[in-house]
C-alpha cells in the first residue's frame, strides 16, 4: 500500500472492494484473489483492470508483504495477461507503477514490459506518480511462444 497512498481506512477499503465487485458485474472482469494453496490465506489481487478514465488496459497486481518475492504475483500476472489477450482481446497491456516501486518494476520487466513513460490516473488518484509499463499483445504472444 506504500505506493497506493498508504493503508486505507475500513470505509475506504470497502469502497475499493465494492468497486472491484462492481467491475465484475458491469465489465465482466476485474481483479482475482490469489489464495495460497497450502494455507488458504489470501495472498493478494491480480487481474485485468480498466475503470473509467484509466490510461489503458491494465493487468495489475498487489500482494501482501509476507508473500512478496515468492512467485505468486508472477504466476498470477502471467495468467491474467493470457486472459486479457486471449479472452478479452486486448491489443495492448500496461501496468501503472510508481517509479520507486522496484519490486513491481522488476516484475513488469520479467513479464517483458517496457517503461512507456509517465501517465496519469483519474481522480481521486490523480496525484499519484506512475509510469505506464507495457507491451503489445503480439509481443506478449511471441514471448509466451518462446517460453
């Protein structure tokens, strides 16, 4: 949460959760919960995301600190990117990442995305500093085929 404005109050977290549920209802896609198979604990959220005013078709991720660096975000992001390209038909994928968020930048690079430069998020997130890391669906398919 350090790069997303810090911890949220209970009411602010509720608004985020209902926004995600609403996106599923209205758009037919949104974040998925990532659950640890061995413990059943919630690891984080990953998935396709494009609310109104968003700078592009995003595959986003966020995992709880105790699960960072264990491969959960990578495995889920690969599945989400496949879904975005193969099912949703997105032609370009981005990840909006704060320039100081080194772990997310490393993951974006591992996924084959490149820094496309600073971008802006819609209100109420307009003050957040983010870069758009991205790649075309064709680039993603080529990397997937080579793997």
